[in-house]
């Protein structure tokens, strides 16, 4: 097979097809998350929720504890000024 000349339309189509295939490999399979949701009020263990997310899947309990504290601090610092203003405007 002869190599395609640089800048040709055929080469661009080949590159586009290759890029799409590469992107498809990186797309996470979410079919397992489309399962029926549990009824409201049913307890879901934190480990099961953690396993749903690639970034959280392999964190130890100590790392999750530290992450939870950081997230709560960020939420508090974003919400407290609004809550304080609403309280003062009452």
C-alpha cells in the first residue's frame, strides 16, 4: 500500500477516523449505571456510590475522609456568605 500524500483529502479522512476510534476507546461504558434506581429511602452504601466513579474508585477510606472534609469546607465557604446575607436581610 502506498503512503498517502501529506495534506490530501484521503489522509484527512483517515486521520479523522483514527481520532474517532481513539475517542471511542476513552468513553466510559455507562450501561451498568442505567440500571433501575432503587426506591426512594433505600440505603445505598458509600462504597457502592464510590465504585460508580472512576476517580473515586481506588481511594482508601482515609483518602475519602480527607476528600469529604475538603469538599465540605468548599461548600461551607460558598454558602455561608449567602446564608449570612439572607439572615441579615430578614
